[in-house]
């Protein structure tokens, strides 16, 4: 008779502060996206507006393993990524409005955000 031993799974635990950080980050991203969606519906934001609602945990988790000096390249659902990488929500919203104070000087809109300082690159579509 063959004996099978069960391997003990090592459970990863995190400090309460890490969970709170993830939660707060996800809340900020969700509220931003909800507001962007409202403004787009009111035709205050021109062009395209691809939202990241429901995917906030992905970028919150990814950011917990990235270092500030790491670059991030993303695709067209990028508002939450930009905020998570350190671009202020004000600069992201200004970009959506097409203002010079936006992270791409108002020229990129929703799908062409960039920040050299935060090492954030977007829209590598062909």
C-alpha cells in the first residue's frame, strides 16, 4: 500500500496596514472611475473614456510589488494605473478634460497618458 503525504501549504499573511492600503487604493481608483464615467456621460470628457471599474484589485496588488524606479507600460484602460503609479488624480482628470495641467499636457486624453517622473508609459497599440 502506498502512503501519500500531504505537503503543508505555506500561507502568506500580510499586515493589517497592507490590507488597508490596498483597500484605500482600490476605493480611490473606483471613485475616480465612477466620476470619470459620469462626466463622460455628461459629455464633459471628449473622445474615448475606457473605464477600469471592477479591476482595481489587479493594479493595487501589482503596485505592492513594484518599486518606484520600475517602469509601467499599460494599454487603454489606464486611469487607475496612472493614479496607482503616483500621478495625482487631479493631473489625470485634467488630462481627461484636455487641460494643459494634465499629465500629458492635455494632448493625450483618456488613452495616451504619460509621466516621465513616475515612469509611466501608456498606449503601445499598433
